């Protein structure tokens, strides 16, 4: 393909990944709203189109169609190793139930066995406000259609020879309906009923591993509570469920089988492990965090939340700062967390844990399930470091984490064998994640729309978890902390310091963007926005 034709084809692929109608040869992918995970979508699409291996780092370094076309045009025949085909599926072992699970799922299942698997920490909760006159029977039928479409919603996990096995059942989880229309609008019963359902853990071996409750509320309002076990659902699955539920409610045929897409792998396991050996060895030392209780029990068995609001103007400026460094808002937020921890502990070696969505590599963009990997972000945070230098470092480490996320966390731990401290995950002490708001768009005539997102839990998996949750008026920090290890006033001070570090990042003079960010279509999706 000639370079003009190559550039035009790349413009088309950029537009698809960005969910825009069109882009020009000079459109910067990240200024136009891209981030590391949508860059992964683009990298996979370029692999499919041209048969060469493309990393997120390649998009990071050549962020316009023209620059990426020039980079591809310089490659001579055989200069780039073809994208590696997916590994063949193993045949089911004779006499064993169900089928083998993915490495990431196996790690999550093993973590449950090591701790209190029934504590509720592995529940993925989502509360959505509905719009439109909901028909209970149509909604139940749409949910049943989605359960038939997505085997994960009908899966349970049994143990065989010490390993988890996934068994897909024919059971369709029912819709629970709670009618509160006769109650006072100011009654707190709704909140109590949501909390009650959050507190009920899932049994992976019995199922069902999803629960959906429709609350019919006063003043013609209604809400939908989606709860799922983490073994069958991750954060992105919530957006997929909400979007497909709205579509299936309007047209039952929309709940057909998911598109079968080929899986892609950016590199082999050993190459990825080599990367992590360079980054994580010698292992980072545990951070001297201001705990007031012993680390003798599993982290997160009892938690509370310290809350801080991030207004729309601050969120806009954080987004602009991320775009300047080829990233989404997660990157400057993670930089602020790293500075907060460095200031509290005096450490310059900060390692954060974060989830990476691998759907694009797995060929599962519209599939419900557990398709994320746990990735460590190891950062050097020095007092004299400028905001731009720190954000740029976080951006590059995030890109590298996405590019090498095919190694399941337990495989990484087994290969690198770090020292294990009681009550602490290997490599990192603190978890960071960003949850964009779910919004399925305007309510169509005779249909429904859903808006909302994750809700906080009373139990968790980590002693400190910085959870950034977008909402209609900006963003909210939920600092989830272990109440045995941290005093409430300590957590409040950490949350306040995070706000100070966000302001400090934004005090640096901001460079103007090279071009205005194009307007996106109505719905841009829910993802861990890295």
C-alpha cells in the first residue's frame, strides 16, 4: 500500500478507535480523546489491517495517522515480526467437569481460597438510575436474553484436582422486583435495601453469580442494582451490560450471540516476564504507611470510605494534562496518588497496583466476563521532579503495563518470587482505578436509558484503594481504607493531601493543545480509562 493510501486507511482506523466520524492525517490520537486502552484497540486494528505487530507504545510514539504511516512505511519486508497467532485451545481433560479457566481468573479464584472467599470483597456492584416508563416483563425478558448471550452470566466454578473449573449452566438468573412506590420519597428504605443486597456474598460453586434488582420508586422513578461476582464480571462488563440491556429492551433480537473475534497477543510470556524483571527487581520495599493497627489479617475485611469531590473544571484540566502526555485522566490522577504516598512515607520508590482491560487482545470487546489483568506501576517520585516529568513517567509506565499485561499476576509473582509480607499483596500496597460514568444516551421513544456507575462497598481487597468515579458533575474520590489499619482522621488527611497534590500538578503552566478535541458521539463507553 502506498503511503497516501496507508495514511487514509489509518485515518479510518483512528476514527473507529476514537468513535469519531472522521479524523485528519494530523489528528493527535490522545488530544482527540484517546488513552492507553483505546490505543490498545487501535493497535489491534492496525495488526489486523497490516499483519504486523503493533504495541500501544508505537501509538504513544507516533500519535497521528501521518506519523504512524511514516513509521510503518519505513519497515522493509520481514522487518517486523508478524502478530503472533493465539495459542490453540486445550482439549477438555477427560473426566473433569467444565473447562479450564484463564490465568487471570485462576489467580482471582486462588486469592479467594487464601482469604475469606465469602466476605463480599469480590462483588462488583453497580447502581443505575432508569429513564423511561419501564415494563417489568420486557426488562426481565431482555435480561434473560443477555444471560443466554453471555455464558459468563450462567457460569459457576468448581474445584477439580486443586484447580478451578468453569461450568456453564442453563440457569438464567431471575430479575428481582422491589416495589417502593407507596413509600415516602424521603424514606431511607431504598438505601437500606441496597446495602442489604451488597452484604450478601456469592458462592462461586453454587451460583448464580449475578443478581439484578429493579426498584420501583416513588414519583415514577426506578433504579436497577446490578451485582456480580468478580469471577464473571469486571468494570467494563457493567457498561456492556447496561448498553446491551437498553438495546435488548428495545429489540429482543439485539441480544443475539456475541461477535466471534480472533484473539491477539502482543508478545510471548517470556518476553513479558523479562520486561517485568527489569521493572520490578529488586522488588519495591513495603511503604511505611501510617497504619495504627497490625497487619495480621487479610486486608480490606472491614473498610470505610473517605470522600473528596473533584469538580468539572479540575477534571477538565486533568484531562488536558493527560492529553499533553498521550494519556487519559487516569495518568495525572495516578501521578497525584504517587506524590501523595511519597509525601506521606518519604519514599521515592512508589509502586501502585491497577487493573488493565485486555479485551482488545482477547478478541472480546463486547463480552461480559473477567478480562482484566493486575499490573504494577513502579514509579520514581522525587521532590524536585516537575509535574510534566512525573506525568510523562506515569504515562510511559502505563503504556508498558498495557503492552505486557498478558502475564497473569500469580504467574508474575511465581516467576519473580518477591518477599511476602503478611497482609500485603506482592509488589504494591495501594490500588488505583478510574471508573467512568455509565450513560447509555438519550432515552428513545418507548424505550429506556440507564445512567450511573459503581457504588462503594464495605469490604475490599486492599488496605488502601484510591477509586476515582466519574459522575454527571465531575468526579469523586472514594478512598477505601482498612478500618483496622487506619484511623478515620488519617484517611481523611490522606484524601485531603491527594486534593492538594492534584492542585499542585495543575499549578504548572499548561501548554495549549495542538488542536481542539473533536466532539464525540453520544456514548463513548465505560472502561478503566488509563
